[in-house]
C-alpha cells in the first residue's frame, strides 16, 4: 500500500465524515436560522442574457414540461434525476418569453420557493445553486425587477440566502473549477445587491488565490483537461463582464489571468472550433463563445507551447497529440490514460479521434473511457499506460486518481510549409513489461498522407513475447471497410482514406463517449501482433484516396 494511496484515503475519509456532518447540520433549524438575511435596500439591474449562452439549457423536452405543468413541475418525481437537476438550475429561464410567459415564470418560481425555501440536499448542491443564482439575477425581468414587490422581495431574499450558503461552504469544495464557478455567482450577488461590499472583497481575494491553484505558470489547467481550460476561460470572462456591467473596477490580476488562460485555451482549438478529446474532454463546439469573445474585443495570442499537447496545422491537415505527464493526485479527477494518442482532421472534419470521456455517465462506462484502449494509441497486453485507483471511496472524491504513473521522456514538434513531424515517447509500460514506447507521425501535405512509426523497445529478452494493440478510433458516423488485400478504407463526409500497415489489421467495435447525453456505437482500426524482438517497429500510413 503506497503513501499516495494512504494520503488520498485519509483525505477521502475526512471528506466523507465532514459531508455526513454537514448533511445533518444543514437540515437543522439552527443552520437555516444562520442563513437569515437582511433584505437588500437596493438592487442593480444585471439583466444580461447574452452572457449566459454557454450555460443555457436548450432541451426542448424540459421546456415542454415547464409549459405543460407550470408550478406543478416541482411535484413531478417520475421524469428522471437529470431532468429534475437541470430544472432546478433554472438555466432554462433565458429561453422563455418575457411578453407572454411572465406570469408562468412567477408561478413556477413561487412554487419552487415554497418547496425549497430552506436547504435541500438534492437541489442546493453547490453547482446547481450557483447556476440558479446566476440565471435568477441575469434574467431580472422575470425576478428581481418584477412589478410585484412582494414576489420581488421573496426571490431577492432567497437569492442572497443561497449565496450565503455557498459562501459558508466554499472551503469544503474539492473541485477547483467548481470553486471558480461558485465565486462567479458570489461576485454577481455582491455587485447586484447593495450592502455586500464585504462579500465582494472576500470573493475577489478568494478568486485570486484559486486561480493560482488551478493553473500552472503558463496559464494551463493543472488537470490537463482541454474542457476545463474552456470553462475556466469562460468563468473568468463572465466575472469580468459582470464587473464591467456593474461599473466596478476590474482587478489587474483578473485581466492578466484572462490573457494567459485565454491564450492557452486558444492554442488548444481545432479550426472547426472543437477541442481535442483528451483527459476528460467531451464534444464541445466553442464557436458561439469565440464569437462572443470577438464581439467583446478579447484578443488572445495562440499559445501552443504553454502545454504539452503537440498541435499543428498545415493547410487542410491538422493534428494534435497528447505528450503530457499525468497531473497530480488532486488534479486527476477526469484524467484518461491516453498519453501519445492523437486526433487528426482534414478540412475541419475529424478523421481519427479518441472516444471521449464518460465521466457524466454511471456504471462501468467511466472506467472504460479512461483506459488506453479508448484512445488512438498503443496498448501492451491489454493494459493501460497508467493504472487507476479502484477504491470507491477515493474515486468518489478524487475521481481518476492514479496508482501508477508514466513519464514522457521525449517530445518534439517541427513544421514547415508542407510537413508536420511529431515525435514523443513515454515509459508507461516499463515497470510491468520492461518496455519503452515512442511514436513518430509525419504529415506530408504534398503527398496527402500521414506516415506513422511506432517504436517499441523491450529491455529483457524473456519478455519479448508480448501482445500489442494499436488503435485508431473514428467517429460513429464514419464508415470503415476492409478490402480483400487487408487494407482499411475510411469514408468521412464524402472523403476517402486508405489505411495500411506492416502488421495485421482488422476492424473492431468501439464506443463513443463524447456526446453530452448518449453513448454511441463506433468502430476503430486495430493493428495487432506480438513483440518478438528487442526493437520492434510498427509502420502504418493513412492516405487520402480522393
């Protein structure tokens, strides 16, 4: 039993005990009395729906339920946990029509207040509450600027009460990105309601401290998750816009942080405005957010060396390869063992992909998505390049924490007008199999192809009979056909590609986890064989055929 396991287990036990105590304490009259607030003497109009675009719930089924059941929506218990959680976020509020649905919203909110006036374990969860606060304030035409003064006072007092609850419990939240989001909500409350200068000052100070703990010196998230980089950029921009809208001074540290973090975010983007599916990332089209940034005159330098994703583009060819060392134990919640995996796009269409993260799904799916086999890279003896914690208690608080880590010992990227050359190596299979792995991929634009060389060095002769599997995943809609000669033909949006290798090739069933609400069946190209020599070279090409 390693020291890292003992440390995480102790942290998890402490978190578990504190959580149980809090759940009991939060239901007491004493705690709810501690959340009593003095009604704000004045509120400022922060109605700014365009800021909420990335947080909005556009699910038509939930909007239909709201229109059908009105205030009785909170009595439904058979519509599924996810629908109930999303309804309690109130991030559907900006989708409703102020002219025709003002009274509808009033009745729905009054019914919610009657049922959830005090702490509710299910629907006062910190991220649900932060979402709710932001939408109740920014959609002020439905809430704190309503003509009905009694209703307005009731919703105002409840917003401040929820904010006080978040502020009291900020220190107990493990997820760093969640903390930034909560501080976003608290800063919004502090600039909306008069008399909250102390909350404003402490929230700004906490924000400064939390930013230092969530990114490295280059402004890249410690979790290595591209989607975290997106959300961190989003939250900080949201805070800055709240401050500008309320005519407050923007702190210098916030401007400096947004510039660094935003530049690292921009350096991760493909030309189609999607993020690469590495280390917890799901499908996310950032086009609208990028338009918002442009409209608000946010200008970022594209930093591609601020992180260890090797990303390059030559004309229509784009490639991204993960050459990151694993994050620290406390930052590995959504980490996936996909080191040296790559994604490839042509003309903005993804040809080779990873499977994405299943961190929002239950059962065994998160385990499957974190394995090396769910990525376009090499596995040896059907094992992952990193070993994950299986302890359920640790996983519940620290996610995909690692028992055994790898180290990237080589990485290099070179480009010219026609060529991209990437090389990287890791030692993830050294401890178990005395094996080192290096990958080289050369993109040759003038020849319309990728050429790959997988170098596997086995240190001991008695371990040279190991099985390897090299996978190249494709999106669910892409088609794979094997020719009589053994090559694989890919069809991607009317593009034709041919895959060849020096070793045995076949088509294997796979799963795609990157959609927000569903798991899809997909395929992958599988190159497999046995390592019979000390030095093994696996060569392959992917060439455009039309």
